[in-house]
């Protein structure tokens, strides 16, 4: 089988890039090297783009990150092609590829210099009629054309938090349905119901609940479209643990710091309380609104209180989320640090 090669910046990976890499991989039966060029000034960190590509194309291609300051325009640079050819051969261990796949005009010249056969891939953009520049200008509009592994890093995330019996689950489902996306259910409920509902949770349980909620959010983020709604978050878990057990496990606290949300909707406790076997204080709420405001303020986390009757709070929450969705899409802070 021939050995293939692709070079590119993949500054915002799209389905066009996915088509290019999968096309080449199938031609070469997986013997494909992809050279990812990254620079200090790139708006999306090179390490993050490398992770996206490695996760998306695991088993289909070898991703090589080349962080550099080489010129990107040959004008006024007599040894432009020589410098890039040397860099490519170094990445490839000194052995030139058999086939060079590209959708851009440089492909023919580069292939000739390397002694490889040039394979043009969708140069008129008929297979995937999109450009990364256009996607970047309107990520929400072109969401489905983003590389699937990149989408979670741009999702807008809304966490619905608050005391027991304030409508978190119902509101999370309604908001997700209204925006044709998925919501992250409360992992604590499914875990406690499946173990021993009568057993009072301990710190070990809190640790499992925190890990389960993190796994659930990360998994469902890959299914979400533009927005991910969470029915409770790690802050909720921490508040319960602090109120009921007097302390918060370190891993739960770490998850709070590592997971920034675009919007936290804090539901006030001004609606009727409905008893439940998993509400351990019996006929009253174990957690109060003040427990949440104190916990949020201590950690410097922003939030919006949603109060009033069921209809009123639904309208307030929907309005807050609509306003968020009208804002530009940005790379999530946690993703940018990757």
C-alpha cells in the first residue's frame, strides 16, 4: 500500500477536513501522515487542534504537530519551498511519501518537490461545499459542518441548580427540547435509586456521583447541538455534601473549577415542596437558596436567580437562555487551556 501525506493548519477543523483525511486514509489503508502546522498566534491552541484530530482520526492517520514560525507566503522568500520541504521530510523521518493529498493549489508543487504523486481532493468544494473561514464567521449557523470532535469545545452550556423540588429536572428537559438538543440528567438520582435509596449518602457516594456526572456531561456533549443543558452540576453536589456531611471531596471541588458554564440558573425555593424518598430531610428542604448563593459567591461564580411560580420561572429561564444563544460562539475557557 502507498504511504500518504497531508499538510495543513486545520485552524478550525470542518467536515471538509474530515472528508480529506478519510479519503486519503482509505486510499492508503491507514498508512497516512498528517502534518498539523501550528503557530503562537493561532486563535485556537495547536495542542487542542491536535487532540481533536487524534481523537477523530484514531486508527486512520498519524497526526504530527509541527509548531513553527516558517513563512506562509513565498513572496520575497527565495528558499520558501526548500525550508518547507526540509521540515516535511524531518517530520516523516527522512522518507518522502508516495502520495500527497491536498485540496489547495500548493499540492502540485509540493508533491513535485517531494517526488510524490499529487492527488487532488475536492478542489472545487463540491463534496463538502464549505470553508473554515465561513464556518468561523458563523459557528452557530454552520454547526453541523464543524468537525464532530471539535463541537463540544464550542457548546454553550447552561447549568440548572438549586434546592430540592424547585423544578430543575422539568426545566432542563423543556429547555433542551425547545433548542432541539440533549440535557444531562441528574446522575445522583439514578445512582442512588439503583443502589440503596434508604441509605444516607456518604463521602464515598459523593465521589462516585461527581465522577458519574462528569462522565455523563462529557459523553452527552458529543450529542448536543449548539447547547447543552445540565440538570444540576458539581456545585449542586458540593452544596449538598457541605450541608449534609460537612465537607466536599477534593475531586468534586476540582470539577467545579474545571467546568466553566456560560450560564447558571439558580432556582429559588419559593414553590411548593414535594416529598420524595431521596429528599432526606423529610417534609422540608434540606438545602436552602442561601446555601447556594453563599457557595457561588465564595467561589466567584456568576449566576441568575430564577424565581416565581412555575409558569413565571419557565419564562424567565427561557428568556435567559435565548439571550445566551444570541451571543457569538466562543471557544470554551476549559478547552482553550488544553
